[in-house]
């Protein structure tokens, strides 16, 4: 029986570490995770921002509680409920045909929904064993808790820098905050209700401070781009010629963009934020039942034609109306800052967005009017 208690306590700490790694991995690629949540079309865009961060924060809380061995029954039951909810969600994802990365470990370790369901099933089995056999009297000392956090942070840092070639220092700040939470949770005064409340709130506050939702700061609908040059490219080749002789005559003529309401998006096929923006736009189109003819993607011409196919595959975006233009022209219109998303009404630019300030409601309602017509 003693062996079972020791094994259960060790497994409990290991599951806590898994929750920590999962949370920090999501944080590193939070943009992709929030888009994964939004891409199902179940929640509005702003709510998806909050849900993604709350999932991350809840994993941090569960991880810290499991490692510090506090509130044993409540923590294990909460972790089981959390995993069961994700199994249900991932089952839904599998049934609707999703086979892309579910972001359980961000981009550190890609999992399909089926693989993640199996992973969660193993964790559920382990937690049931922990619930039954783990000792409720033993608590790890503060130095052991510190060693666990430091080892986890070191492991993640080397994996990120040596395998993924990513150096996200803010993720290490998050690990340092959780180290402090873990050490304080291992102290005797943890039983005070106000201490417990503070330690529970700390991961939530830290998550929203380190990676605030885009809706908090990015609300402007006037993203900078070369509007004059863009409008010249919409003009009929008989009516206007680009002043700069190094640029070919108007490249966006004959596409019907000068009449009615349209969304025109300038994307580079290799740009990660362009891919996320395309997924965001395609989800908005689906949520508002917008006519696909309203949407036009403009790409720079690249030698590797497979880059366009990869763009659509990764972004999970349908192939809307598509135009390839000269690289120099693309850079000049976007001012080398992309993606750029434009709303046009009879060739008049009504709004311009980058990735972070894309307004779901404004775009949806603007293009829905065109669809109703």
C-alpha cells in the first residue's frame, strides 16, 4: 500500500507538470490557439480571445495545485472534469472532420483530435489512480516544488531554443510567476482563504497581462496602406495608368471590385499572421452566411507555386477569388506590412485592418448587406 501511495503522489506531480507544459505551450502560440477556438464558429471572436486565455489560466491553476498537493479531492475532481470536457470537445472536432493540430501543447507537440483524446484518456486513468491511492497527509517541501518548476522551465527552454528555434522570454516570465505561486502554495499559511484566493487569481491575471486580448488595444479600423496606389490598380487600364513607370499598368482591373461591397485581403503565402487572418475571415464568412464572391485574396507572385496550396491548407480557408500581382507592387501597396484587409463599397475604402484589429461584427454586417442585395 505504501508503494501505491508513493506512486500515486509521484504521478500526481507528473500530471501537474503536464498541465504546466500544456499551458505555457499554448501561451507561446496563443494567436493560433484562439483562432482554433474561433474557427469552429461556436463563439464570437472576442469571446474566443477570453476562452483561450481562461483555458490556459485554468491549466496553470490545476498544474500548481496538483504539484503542491493542495485540496486533493477538489483538485483531482476538477482536473478530471476539465479533461472530460476536452474529450467531449475533441470528439466533436473529430466528428466534424477536423484533423489539424488541436493545440493541446500549442505548436510544441502537434496533436490531432484523436491523438489528444487518447492522451486525455491516459491522464484520466492516472488521475483516477491518484484519487484513490495518493496520500492526503504528505505535501512536497518548498525546495522540491521549486526544483520541479525549475526543471520544467529548463526543459521547455531547451526544447524551444534547440528543437523549435523559438526564444519566447515572456513564457519564462510566466514560469517564474508560477514558481513563486508553487513555493507559496507549499507554505503552511496557504490554508488562509485570502492566500488561496490570491494564488488562484495570480495565473489568471498573469495570463491576461502577458498576452492581453486583441480587443483591448487593437480597435482602430484605419490601418495604414498606400490607398492612392491601390485605387489606381482598381481603375480601368483605359482610364488610369500608374505614375511610376517601373510598375505595370493597373493589376486589379476586370475583377468587379469597383462596384458593390467587397473584402480585399493582401496576404503573403508564407506569412503566419496572414494565414491566421485568412482563417479568421473564412470563419466570419461562415458565421454570417456571406456570399463567397465578396471575398478576394491578393498575393505577391512567388516562384514556388506550392506556397499558395500550403497557405490554404494551413489556414483552412476556402479558395476565394484570387489575384497574383508583382512583388514590388504588393510591397508598395501594403507598405511592407501585411496582412492588410480592406472593405470596399463601390471602390471606396470604408475600413482597413491588419491581423489584430479585424472586427468580426463590422465585417460581417458590412458584407451581409451586400449578400442581401
